C-alpha cells in the first residue's frame, strides 16, 4: 500500500472551518426557529447552503491536506455531487431542529439519516479521485467513521435544538457546542481517511497536471470563510433589526395601550370617561337581561364646586375633583364603575339587588363627600346631589337610564342639595323644561331677548332719587317676561352668566350715558356681580373698557357684590375690590348680614355702602331680633363711614322705622318698582321726585 501523509497547516484549517461551520449551523437554527412565513423558508435555504458549504469545505480541505506518492486530482462532477449531499443533509438537519418538539425517537432517526448523508458526502468526495484500482477500505474503520458520523449528527441535532432560542448565555454555549461538533466532524473525516488503503501502483484518474493543491486549498478556505462570515453577519444584523423591531413593537403596543387608556379614562381623575361608561352600561344591560338581575345608575353633581372653582381658581378646583374621585372610589365596590362625565358630574354604575341597597350606597357616598377636604393647604367643603335610576323599571336603555338619573339629581338639588332622590316619572317633565330653557338662554343674547329694568334708589325717607339699580329680565318669545330667579341660576350653572353679565354692564352704562346727556348727571347706576363674574380674569378690563366706551366717569357706577362672594376668599377679594376702587368705581356689599362676615376683613374692604338684606326688612315691625340686627348694621356702617341702603321697603312703617334708625338710602316697591327707562322718567315726573332731584 502507498504510504500517505498530511499537510499539518491544512489539517488545522479544516478543523477551524468545521468549528465555524458548526457555529453557523447553530446560529442558523436559531434564526430559522424565530422567523415567520416566507422569511423562514429563505433562512432555511440560505442556512443550508452556508452550513453545507462549510461542512463540504472542511472535507475538501482535509482531502487536499492528504497526499500520496502519485499525482492526485478530483472529478468536478462527483465533487459537486458531494457538495449537494452536504447541502441537502444540512437542510434536513435545520428543518428537523426547528420543529416544535424533538423527541428522542425523532433524534435517533434524524441522526441515522443525517449521519448517512455526511458519510455519503465524505465517501462520494473520496470517489471523486477516480482511483484505479479502487480504494480499499478497512471494514472496522469504515464502520467506525459511519458510527461517528451518526453519533455526531445526533449530538448536533440535540444541541442545536436546545440552543435555538435566544438567551443571555446562548452565544458562549453555541461556541462551546461548535468546538465539540467541529471536533466530531473532523474525527469522522480523518477516521474515514484512515480507513482508505491505496494499493501500490494505483493511479488517480482525475489527476490534473499543473494544479497546485496548496493554492486550491487557499481559494476554498477563503471562499468558505467568506460564505460563513457573510451568513453570520447577515444573521447578526437581522437579529439586531429584529430586536429593534421587537422593541419598537413593544413600544408601539405600550403606546397603543396608553392611547386606549387615555381614550377610555378621564385625564384628570383617571376615572372611566363617558365612552368607557357606555361600554360598561351596555354590558350591565346584557348581563341583567340574561340573568334577570338589577343595577342602579347614580348621577352625581357636586354642590358648591363652582363657587370653589371661581374663588380659588381652576387649579384648586382640579385638585378638589381628584380628591373627590378618590373618596368615591374608596367608598364603592371594585366591581362597580364610577365615571366622570362632566366638569363636576360623576356617574356610578352599581350592581344592587334592591332599591334599599342603592339607597345605602348613595348615603355612603353623601357621607364621605360631606367631610372637609384638605387641598393645597386649604380646607374646602362641598357636598353632592345624587339621582338614582334603577334597571329595570326606570329605563330600557342607556339613554333613558342616564336621562332619568339626571332628572332625579336635579330634583335632589331642588330639595336643598346634599341628598339623593330616586327617579319618578313626573321628574322628566321638569328636566326637559330646564334643558329647553338652557337652550333658549344660549340664544337669548343673540336674539336681543334680554332687557334691563331700573329700580329707583332714594334718599331716606322719600327722595330725591340718587340713582337706580339695573335688573335684568328675559323677554322670552313664548313664555313672556321671565324673572331673574328663574334663569340666573341656570346661567351660573352653565357659565352663561359671564356674557350675560357683560351685556348687563354695557347696557346699564349705555343707558346712564343717555340720562347724563339729558341732564341727569347726579344719577348713578348699580350693577350686580355674580360670584362667577367676580372671579373672572377679565373683570377689571371689562369694567374699564365699558366705562371708556360710553365715556362715563367711574364714580357713576356702583358694583354690588354679595357678602358671601366678597368673604369667600377674602384676600383675593380684597385685591380685586381694591383695584376696582382705585379705578374710581364704587363698591356695595349686597345682602349684608346673611353671610359670615369677619369684621377684620370688612373694615379693610374698599366699600362705600352696605345693603341690608330684604330678609331683615320683611318682618321689621314685628320681629325685635330683625330690628336689633338692622340697628347693629346701621351702627356698624356709621362707624366704618359707609352709606347704608335698605332694600325691600314695601310699607310706610318700614320706611319710617328705617329712616329713624339712620339708613341713608331706601329701595323697594313702596318707592318704585323695577321699570323701563321711559317708564322711570315718566313716573318721576308725575310724582315730582324728578323735580326734587333736579
């Protein structure tokens, strides 16, 4: 037999190629297992080519490292066939390890088939030498090489299957596994080479003169390393792209989740909003119909919230709403839904068995809201009015239930607030009337339906006339003349009081300009300011612009502010009133004696007059307590150098008594009812008061 030898450098390169091919195979298995759809097929094809090329290159470099005393060569067609066997075996291996499961029986059959394919590649490559006579194989070594191929294939399949998923330690584990797999592949190759015996006198039929085996090996090594490197680089880049895509997908999912949350929850209180409430109501309706169950819809509106909002600002109002939401949440069950559906409006959807259960829950909410709130260092108190509608019975759908609960809530407010009411059919008519009135009120300014009437204010006891108080009326086209107490509360609740108040001030100043031009320059006009107007940021500029527009001296205008409004946030009120006073506008404290005045603040208010509330005047002749209160107010006014005005004078006895006490001015039906400007001038002319005033 011919004596054979090996090029040690090429042997070393064959080992390195085997290890790199093994690592590439493991990496490709991971990429294919995570790919989806058509991408998985492309990764399988590309991975099979790279892995098969690597294994074949290891084999061919090992063949080139082998030398005999005769020239050697390799048949291109048979060599190409061995390459195809390597690629096909690699494709089968990659496909197998990317299955959902890989039981031991499947590993065994896969090892047999893959080992046979690798051995077939090797011995087909050997056949490409076309030796004559044929190569003689030692049976024991031949069988050992095939056994090594099958065992190595089984181990490779198990390792690849276990390491196909990405984890923090997957790369070092793949590197270690690649060393083992590469050594096994090289071991199989060189065992097979050792099994080959070449008789003396053998000739290589595929020998090519002039071909340098060393240069051919170098080209194959470079090309193979390039193929494997490109495969690995593409895999790494794709993995990074996939990781970034995964991060973006997670971020997008989180963003969508956040957007969904924002779409279904109130931004301030984080409670469900009307959209989510609608969904919960729909589920409650279906569940009640299916299980013959019952539930309650409670419509809540905070009492006194607008006053807090106007007095302390929207920031404090928002903080108060958050605290209210937390309290309500803590007082209801987890399966109940509390939603914010408006500025200070909440809806509670509660599964209850009987109306008595709903009453107990409503009473619990009333109790927790009544407790004082600590907000930004301030102690605030509000209450709530609750309307309750039961299903079934008070509505057949969401709209009916919410409308009827709202109607019951308005009825609760009419009863004095801080109570709950169950819906009754008669309530709907009142609610619809209120809603229609609000809708009409929104158009009243545009349609010029608001008018001003003027009530004379006379020096005690009977004149001359010092000025007038402007009182707004609504000349409704269908309902006739509507008194302020019927629409002003609605205007305050809806915020319409601000534009209405601006119109009243402008119209009163316009009329005063007309009277001044007619020679009545000693007259002044008093205009009431609501709490909402008083806290509005544009109040000072509006007053300044209105006076300038009608060329009126500020002293001709008196702004009446109720005692409760002036005292609600005393420090802020002092600043506003002082700015108005510095402008030259006169300040009157209206309804004095009905609020909670502090003399400490009262003496600091830049007011020019106090108006005694009509409630003290009504029973003045019979009620000694009212007389004592009025006497005390007059004495206080004199001490503070304030003009005292008594309103609501309806009898001569009241007129005489108030004059005797020392009131400076009187106002009431006895002296003159509210009337139009023309009627006022005519009445003054007939009674002679105009002559005295002139």
